[in-house]
């Protein structure tokens, strides 16, 4: 009974994240259709016109932290990092909501002079995207082999996505408890399919603005 209640809580958080992702994907496809309507638009042009509406993006990041908490990993360091990065972007947005409705507009402002210096919104965007990538890797691992220990899933997902960029954190900070996720595989697979294009677009944007190689300082 307890396990079923826990699974239902995870499913509820996942459905909220899936709804947010679905809305973001619809917006992304609309933007792509608009950018390509003139014909002959190449990948660089599409990246240059890519959009990351800040409110939905930050809402997604918040939701995925809740999903991770319900799945089992106890990652206080990651949770704090995500929260601080969300706050930094929110504060910048609130300084001029009409101008900074989209993360890309913030990157454009920062990248010319200070995106790689100190705690910037550009860095926050990079780390939030990498946190999404960690979530994607963890979900893929669980769907692929739910019978293996969660501790192993968390460690391998961390090593694949975050460890190359973390000079100051240990995978020992990423702990997890084992649960039965067979009944949640459908939700997880849906989340995976929706997360992939979001992360790919964000990574393309990071490369465009020279942010893709940033490491923790």
C-alpha cells in the first residue's frame, strides 16, 4: 500500500512535468515553423532565432526537482544549485519583464562582456540545462534497467552528465533509495521523449553563445 502511494505521488509530479514539457514543445515547434516559413533556413539561423520562454523553463526546472525527490535521489547539493540558479534568472527577469521574457534575450545582453565572469544568468542557464540532462539520463537508466540498484543509476547518470563539469562536487553527494518503477515506465518514457528536444535546443544555444565548455569554479 505504501509503495503504491509513493508511486502515485511520483506519477502526479511526472504528469505535471509532462504537461509543462508538452506546452514548451508546442511553443518550440511553432517558433521553428515561423522561422522556417521563409524557406532555406539553416541550423545556425534556427539556433539564432531559438526561444526559451523564461517562466515555463523555470517552472519545468522546479517540477523536475520535485520529480527527482519523489523518485528517490537525495541530492541536497543539486537541489540548492538549481534553486539558486532559478532565483538568479527570476531576479533578472523581474528587473524588466517586458524585455527579458526569454532566456535568450538575457544571454544576448550578458555574453558580450561578462557571461563567463562571476555568477551570471548565462551560467545559471548552463547549469539548469545540465541538471535537465542529468534527469534525462536518470530516467533513461531506470526505464532501460529498473532492476538495477538506484544508487548505481544515480552514480552513472551523474558521471555521464554532471561530473565532467563539476570540479567541486563528489558523486557521494548523490544518494538514492530503491523503489519499484515498473508502473511508472509509461510516464518516464513520455518525459524522456519531451525532454530530449528541449535539452538539444538549449545545448545548441549554449554553443552559439560560447557557453558549452563552462566548468564549475
